[in-house]
C-alpha cells in the first residue's frame, strides 16, 4: 500500500534521533506555553485548563441534579406527602432530567475528551483552542443561568422532552418553557462547537505513525461520538427553534387545527433523543475499553471488533428513535420496524461487552478502584440493556410505558453506561492532573456505596412500575402496595448520595491540580497520555509504532522527554502542532495555534446574554448583546491567519513541512465541512418537517409561486456561486507577495449580495402567493426555512465585509488565503442550501 | 504491526454496508408511514429488502470481500442481519 500523502515512511527510522538538543529549547517551550496567573486563568485556552474547568463544571451540575433527585425521593417516601408542592415537583423532575442529560452527561464526556485527547494523540493541543474556550464559557454561563431559573420558580416543568401541546402557549403560558427552549438550544450550540473540535482533532492532529488502526479506543469513541452529535443535535436545535417560534409568533408547527402536528415534535426530538443515549454511552465505552486493558494488564481483546461495534452502534442508534413513541398510535408496521432496530442495536453493544469480558478473563485483574467500577459498570449496563430489549418489544412497552419500570431501565443504562465509567476514569486518570492520587481505600467505599445504593434505589422501581405507578406524578395513593418499595428506593438514593459525598471528601483531601508535577501513571496505562507532559503536552511528538506504545517501547518516555522525536522545540517561536493525514497520520504541515485570549470568554457571555434576554423578551438588550458578541468573535478571529515570513519548518531529523496551508489538506477545511454538515442537517430536518406536515394535513396546502420565478431565484443563487469561485480565481492568479487588488473581496461581497437578493425574492414570491406563516403548517415550515436561509445569508454578508476589511489592512495573503477560502466556500454552501430550499418547497408536487 | 505505517483497519466496507442499512430502514419507514396499514407497504418493504441485499452483494464484490471472518466481512454480515431483521415485521408481522 502506498503512502497517503507521498511522505516517505522510511524517514520514521530516523527517530529517536541521537543528536544533543540545543540548550534552552525546553525553556522556550515552557515560555511559549506559559502558565496563566491571576485573571489570566479566565483567558486560558490550553486544553489542560479548559478540560479541567469543563469537568469541574459538569460535575457541579451532576451534584445539583443529584440533589434534585434526592428531593424527589424524599417527596415519594410516603403516599400523599406535601414536602414538594406539585408545581415544584414538576420543575424538579424536569430540571433533573434536563440537567443530567444536557448539562452533565454530554458536557462531561466532551470535557474528558478535551482534557485527555491531545495528550493521548500527542498533539500540543486541540486544533481550535479558542473554540474550546468559547464552548466551555458558553456552557458555564448558559448552564448556570438556566439552573438559576429554579430559584425564582421559573424553571421549566414540562418534562425533559417538553412535548407540545403541554408546552404550547395555551397550556404553558409562563416563560418556564422558554427558558428550556432557548437555554437548551444555546447549550447545544456549545456541544456542536466541541464536536467539531474533536472530529478535526482526532483526524488531523494524531502523532505521526498513529494510523487509524493504532488509535486509542477512547479516540475512536470520541470520533464516533462527535460525528453522532453533528448528525443528531441539529434536530433538537431545530425543534427548540420551531416550538419557540410557535410560542412567540403563533406559527403553528405543532397545532393540528392549522395544519401542524404535535407528533412532528416527537419525531424531531427523539431523532436526537435516542442517539443521545449512545452519544453518552460510546465515549464511556471508549474509556472502559482502555481501562479494561490496563486493569487486566493485557491488550484489549478484539480491538478491531470494538471499533466495528462503535461504528455500527453509531449507525443503528439512528434507527430507534420512534421506540419512544410506540404508545402514540403510529402505523403498526412502523412500530415493528423500530422494534426490530431496537433489538438489532443490542448486537454491537453486545460485541463490546463480550470484548471487555474476554479481556478481563484473559488477563490478570488488579482489583483497584477503577477495576471495581469497570466490572460494576459491565454488570449494571448489561442489566439495563436487557430491560431495554424488553421495552423494545411493542406489547411490553405498551404495558410499561410511562411507569417506574422505564425509570429503572434508563437509570441502569445511564449509570452503568456512563456514571460508573466516569468514576472509574476519575480514579484512573487523576494522576494526569493531580500531584496526589485519590485514596484507593476510600475509592472502594465510594464504589460499594454507589453500587449497593443503585440497586436498592432502582431494583424496586421495576416492581412499582409493574404495579402501575406512573412516572412524573408527585405522589401516590396509600394502600396500593407501593409504600414499602418507595421507602426502600428513597433509602437507596441516600446510600448512593453518601457514595458521592465520600468521593467529594476524597477529592478535598487528595486532589491537588497541577500541570507539571502530576502523580503520573498510577495504574500502568499503555498509551501516550502517560508520557511526561507539561502545558505543551509532550516535549517531543513520538512516532507511534503500536497500539500500546508504552508497553512495547520502554524507552519511549525518556526519548520523548529528551526531545528525540518530532517538534522538540518551537520552530516559529509561536504555539504550534503537527497536522497529520487522516488515515495514516503522516506529517503534512505545521499549524500555528492561537494563544490565550479574553475574546472567547466575552463572546460566550454576550451570546448567553443574547439568548437569555430573548427568554425574558428584552429584545433590545438581546440585539445589543448579539451585535457586541459578534464583534468579539470577529476580534478573536482577527489575530488568526496572519502572514508570517517563514513558509517551511524543520520538524525534526531534517524533515521539512509547510506552515499553515489552505485547501482540502488543511484542518480548517475539515472543520468548515463539518459545520456545513450541521447546517445541512438543520435544513434536512426542516424539509422533513415540511414533507411530514404535508403528509398529515395536505388540505391546508396552497399552490406555489410561478415556476418561472423559481427558475429566476435559482439563477441568482448560481450566480452567487460563480462570484465566489471568481473571487478565489482572482486571488490565485496573483503572484506570491503581491497585492491582489480589490477584486477578491468585492466579488465575495457581490456573492453575498446575490444571496440576499435571492432570499428577498423568495419571501416576496411566497408572500404574493398568499402564504402566511401564522395561518398554516405549510406557511410556518416554508418561512422558517427561508428565515434560516436568511440567517445564513446574513453571516455570509458579515464574512464578506470582514474579508474586505482584512484586505484593506493588507492581511489578504496571495496566492492563497485561509480567510478568503473560508468566506467563498461559505457563500457557495449558502447558495446550494438556498437552492435545496427553493426547489423543494416550490417544486414539490404537493405545493 | 511493528514498523508498518499503513493503516490496516478496513472500515470503508462496513460504513458502506451500514449506509445501505440506514437507507433501507428509512425507506421502509417512509413506505409504512405513507401507506399506513396497507399491503402495498409490505410489498415495498420486500422490494427494498431485495434491493438492499443486492447492494450489499455488490459492495462485497467491489471490495473483494472473501470471508466473513474479517472486519469488512463482519460489517457486511452485521448489516445483512440488521436489514433482514428490520424487514421481518413486514413479512411475518
């Protein structure tokens, strides 16, 4: 097989090098990747800090949601108790589910990824450190404001899935539901930002030689996880947008009296909601695979099978969303398909479990705290999986639906599949970030309290569910045999809580955050995160020759630390990392990385202000926050893509690579494509909504505007693509270092103006055809698609003007420029998106 | 694996096969939603299943998969099982 990029693999034999490294090289690295002081902690973008902040915040939300759970259990200790009034109880269960799913589970696994991945891949940092910082601050500020709604009695109370019509303005007239819709929509944007970072990081910043076949299982899991986020989360962003528009402007997406349908919400929500379970589980499974191998002190059995299982789970999990809707009266055949898929998804999950069991069986287990959590996790997750297969059967689901049986099932799955692996990971990887390990003795108590507490809490719930006790009801009647079982569950919840409190005590006693004096490889892990590291990650970036490099090459730690591999110092005097090819991880170019900045923090705070002000209908404040927030984003981007004198760099052993390239080989190109996938999914789900509502209520559909007009709009959009393409051509025809003139950016602006003209024509056409967004489901869906297109066009216009400003400041490098490349591709994508919307909504035979 | 710097993990075949599964699943669901409780939906399911299995066979030939005891072979097998299993309700339900 040939090299992927033309890189000569025999050059890897030059490493480890044997020359003495120059004096002061390490000190320069330390200076460039220096530690923040005082207020600088707020401007840090390095993954060691952002990852730690992220994990601490996610754990805080875990504690807060846990306190809510204890409150609910106290209320349910005996029948007809009045400790929590009904309204408060509704807010508690809604916030418990929402916080656990949106503010704890997904951010926690993303956070662990941010902290571990760069070191695991031996990259200096993730490829967009400021994006990571923005994602974190947006999540922190948005999450805290969202949670604070509980203290003023304005917390959402419609369940974590917020089904309309219960959450429509008629039945939920307060702003409680708006907090959920805008808050969650905003926080999901942060999750998507993190996912883009992870996809590009895993595919493009791996250490040389780390082929896909040698990637740590956690990196594989995070790659599948991030890809699933990119596909699934746009659906929940769209659905929250639709419901908010219905509540704010009376656009009837979910109102069946005007051609909407509440089932549309359920499809959109669960298309996200069920994959979400696997989005949470897969990274934890990746952690499990790595810990199982370390615990058993043997390589993972069935590495490739495990990868196949991860990928297959990612796919099949998108075919199970409607198993949450078996009781809604779907066609019988449809329920059969979803039932079959629900059982099929257990196949790849089963493969993983058997790989873990085989690894444990083939090795020699050291019964440490992580080992206990790992084995406990396999047991608990399997129990939850088995009841999952039960509720995957339609007749059984009809009986158990909305009872405590489901509560028991989902807690077994989520605690076994995510919470136990998380605690195992805390104990396992604490040596990377703390100067002292956590206590093994206390850790075992933490495990047993949680393990016993889990069963005492949730095992009885299977029975209360069978006995007909419904979920989400604040009390129950006496004399139905439910009292004792509920009392047992409450005791169990407090036993679990005691386990968590003990963990906090252990943290307080032993955890001491550090970036350079860590406790190290306590359990003997085999992968690169256990190399000696500083804020710059590893001193030099090793050549990876196996899946377990630390076990297979005992000298690697010393060689890396002595700078005998790639990039032992800084070539440009700036923060930098090596970008490698996606499959074979061959060195391609040197990426310059941005340093600390206050702008991601400012942008995040103002974005949160924008959404929160919308919630309380302070539109002027919201608009001002939005504009200043946008300015902050542009300011942070301003410092990137600067012209530099040097165009090639020696990255070690005389191997030279280019610095910061454009085009399909660049990491920015991959990130932009990922963003296009997100935007495309939003449009795709919107078009699905359009077709779905037509299928349900064709009687309210009106005829589309004339075909000639549609062709005219399409032509304008094609012209926008031509203008964008011309812009790049003009720049490419200019010689290196010469000024390209005003042509490139003016053509970009022309492209954006054509996009705007097409959108205006589209709106005017529908308006003159008599389509009213508040009158019918057709009007609502058509206008929301046009509104999304308008939003995209506005961004394209801002980007084009920004390009012009950079050109005026002499920052438009020739013959290629990253900023111009991004702007023209964005304009081209927006035109294609507009074409899809215009053609489908106007030419679809139903119109 | 030592000193081999070419990727040996062949995931293209499983990804293509699972994409066929995804398309098959969505088509079956669309047919059952557009023609609820009608026999036509069942016939369409049978037709889509046949097409999907032929597509898997095509992928197998194109990627020269000769054994099920490999990641490409297992990916194809897993997808084939999932496709047939998903279609079962249309045939016997």
